[in-house]
C-alpha cells in the first residue's frame, strides 16, 4: 500500500539523519541531559531518562557519551535548555510539528521561521495544527525480531494499542502514559527496540505528489539540520513510487 512504512513517512527520512552521526549524538545528548535534570539521574527511576538512554543506545551512542550527558545535568553553570514546540504548514498544506530543545528561544524561533518561509511553508501559532494529531507512544522494531504474528502477540501482552507491520519493520503505538511500561514488557519479549519515544500521530494523512514531496523533504532536512530541533512530525503520506524517485 502507499507509504507502507508510516513511521518513516510521518517522522522523516532516517537515512539522511544517519549520515550526520555527530549531529544526531548531540541531539540525543541534549535530550538525556534535559531528562536527567527534570528528574533523578537514574534511568531506572526516571522514565523519560530511560527512554532517552534507550534511544541513544539504539543509535549505537557510546556509553561514555551517555554518562557525560547525564553528569552534565548536575554540573553547575551548564546550559539550561527549555522545550519548545512549533507548528505550521509545509508545501501542499502538510501539517508539521517541530519539537526543539533550546537555550535561546529567539535564535531557534528565527531559524525555524526562516526554514518554513524559504521552503514553501508557513509557521503558525501554537495549537494551529496539533489539534489534528494525537500524543502517543511510539516503539519501533526491525523486521528481524520476528513476523507480524509474533510481534502482535507480544504487543497485546504488553498492553499496546496498535501494531503496524511491513517488510521494513514493526511500528507499535501505545497511550502516551503507557509508553515506558509497554516498552519494558516488549524488551523482555523481543529485546531492545530500535526506537522508543513520544510521538505526534496524525488523525488523518495527506498524500503528496513528487513535486510537493521534493520541497517538503528539503524543508524537513533543513529543520533537522538545526542543532536545536529534536524531531519533526508531519501528516504526510508518500507513495513507494514517489519515495523511489526521491532516492
């Protein structure tokens, strides 16, 4: 079916991010530091920190880097990051939510607004598009962990809400407040997940053509290149044929 890997379409092209490992590690480190600062510096006692550490491990981030990011939370005079969310429309009327961690709101807002305006989009006010999304827990496994039936059975046992399986892997959705518990149960049955995080899941998706997709991906890549931007979510659906043309 069109856009069979919804996670890859909804979030952004993972391949582009994989080429920028140092930038990715920087984003992961920032999330770990913020999570450790908001609660206890122990992943077993701090669900958000555990998710951040698991996400870093899934991207093969070295243990020393992870520990340094945790230690930074307790260091006096360290950066004080705040969570900021931006909402707007990309080319073709695609709704986008941009999540950022920043120590300078003005800088980040300017960069995000510029990225939208230069790539066929318009930055809106808070709440302008998020009403079309649900805040959900997202867990992703590769196809190698097992077939659809095995993953579905494990997800049901763990208390997940929905599973989407394809040749690319398995996407498991949970209630936002159940993410930590479900991820823990799935880890016992299937091993560590490739990705565990809170997500913005669109209620409805928009199919985009090749021309729109080209400009849209340029916008998303520009946002993703910003050090302050953590994640970009959208309600777009791209067909396999268009994805192949985009390379």
